[in-house]
C-alpha cells in the first residue's frame, strides 16, 4: 500500500473550498444607493449601488452576484450580475447592479418611490467570491431605509 506524503494531504486541505474560511474573513455586502434610471408606462428600471467590503489583506474577485429586492416587505424583483469585479484588499467597492420591475410589483411603495421619501428595503442573495486559495459562495441579507434618487 502506498503512503501519501503528509505535505500532499495538508496541501489538499489547504486548497479545499471548505477550508477557505480558515484563511480569510467573509466580505460583507450593504445597499448604499438606489436610483431610478428609467420610467415607462409599465415598468421602472433601478440601479442599486451595493457596497462590497473586503476586510482581508488580499484582493478578492466577485465572480457573480444574485439578489432579491424587497420594498416594504414586498418582493419587487430579482437580479443577477455576471461580470467580474475586483474588491481591493482592506477596502470597499461600490458594485452597480440593475433591476427592472413592473409598476404592479411595487404596489404601495410606488408613491414613496415617486415622492422621494425614505423607503424600507431588504436585499438578500449570494455572492460568488474567489481568492487565491479558492472560492466560496457567501449569502447576505441587509435591510434598512434608503432614499431613492431620481
């Protein structure tokens, strides 16, 4: 029976995705801005600024982002960002993501959106993050109040 060198076993564990959390802190995601980019008779196009905070001493690559957005506890839409974004070490990067939704999906918050008042929101989803040591899918959820820019 062949013996596997201890170094190879350790290296295999080191680069395993499940062990990645031993070596880095998970980035955090927070909604920093919401803007209406287009209005039509039937729908609204939003642009969300999601801040990705990297607490590590090395860069991370955001490979993908999936998210659901809620206004006043009502889901207004889902989105996906498939482009890669670099999150520099020990810093925050504002990632711009789109969302298109029908007016009927907004329900009651429509007056708040058009009136410029603060809006209760929740954004949740998952981010695929890659580092030198491997990659991980990180769930996130953030809620609060925000004013929508026009």
